[in-house]
């Protein structure tokens, strides 16, 4: 059974940084593209970033480009999101999601990690 | 990367059918047959109910169906049941390895 477990969320001051992790199990992690999707409190889902299987290719939403960095360690079966220069509007639950191997949708999601940006 | 447009809310009685629209542009919904729909219960992670416009993952009831015409995709739920009450989000591949979600629709079963 595929499991994705996020960690690393918390309260951070504006301008601060945080690294989110997503530990994956039950799959050959390196075979799959992985994503981060966020959801502000009471708001909708927003796609944030994607990384390919070997970590050599990444893409970002315009709203986070230059501030967020997605990466992965396939030896540790772990996905990361380094979030810098945080703003109040980055406050959200951050989900990691697995892209299906032969398609363009997300077939497994983690439970989410809450990031709160506040002074 | 503008969000796809969905109605804020829809409602229906048990046994009825409801449709949720998702409007994008020729750069996302209209340009690719890669629209997916996600069901999200409060406080839970999303779950895919439709992918590639109209395909259902195993385990999703055939009451759920999807379609697309031009830049607008639709999710139809027939034979509404109380357990279908949730938030629903469309998502489309938008080219250049980017994706875009809709703003979400709250489905109320009356």
C-alpha cells in the first residue's frame, strides 16, 4: 500500500524558511514524478511544484518561483520542499502527491502538513 | 496560471443528478484530455474520482462520470447519495509540466 507522510510544518515568521518532507513507502519511489499542492485555510487546492523521477527536472507555479525549491532523495524515499521568504499568503496545508505512472493525475496524497506564517 | 472556474456550490436531493462545470482556456482544459476531478471531505486529503476527462479509477462508483466540450469540463454525479456531500475540484494539465486546479465546488445533498 502506498503511503505518503508529510512532516516539517509549523509556525514561522514572515521572511522565514522551512523545509517540508514527504516520506514515501509501498512504491518504487524513483519511478514516479512527485508534486506539492497547497490549500490555504478554507480555500481551494493550488498546484505548487513538480519533480521528475530522478530529480533532474522541476517546475513551479509562478507564485512560488524563486522562493520554493522541490527536491528528492531517492535513496531515502523522501520528497522535500524548501520554502523561503515566506509570506502570510503562503499559510496553507501542504500536500505531497504522487503522479500516476502513465498519466497526468495524482493517485495518492499525503495527509498534509500545516505551515502558518505569522509574526 | 489562472485557476479554473467552478461554481462555488451546487446541491441536489438524494437520487437526483448534479453537474459541476470547470471552465478553463485552450491552454489547459481545451488543449489536453488530461482533466481530473478530486473529491475532498473536510480535513481529509483529496481523492481522485475521474481522470483523463472521463475515466473512473477502480473503486469509484459508476454514478460518477466526466465529459468535456471545448474549454469546459464537467463532472456529473447521478443517483446522489448522502456520502457524496463533499468539496470537488477539477484539475487540468496546463502544458510545460504545470498543472492548474479549479477553485472548488461544495456539493450539498439536501
